[in-house]
């Protein structure tokens, strides 16, 4: 996953497609091993995360999923990526 600072309070996250994936979930935390919260569920390969705490470090991870019989089946987590605003 790649992170790019878009402003003092926003980050653009992007990642590579996973073959067979229906969509992706982007998660964010205040510490690498902290509590992650779901930021966005999307079918796209990029997400802009807005209204972040300024002058803080943010940690992100993403995972792909596919629908099987109407149920989401999740893949492995990406490595954690961090960015300081």
C-alpha cells in the first residue's frame, strides 16, 4: 500500500488489485499495534481519507474481500503503512 499526503489533514491511500476481489476495506489507527477502525469499504483501488488529526502519525492497513453466496470472505491484511501529517 502507498500513502500520499494530500493536505495537512488528508491522505490518499492506494494499493494493487487482488485477483478475484469484489472490494476492499481500508482501516486506520493511531498506533501500529493500536485499535484500527474501518475507514472505507470500496471497490476502488484508492481512497482519500479526510479530516485527519494534523501533525499526527496515522497507520493504515487494507484487506480484500470477495462475496461468496452473499457473504464477505476476507483475504490477508496488507502490511501496515504509516504517514505523518
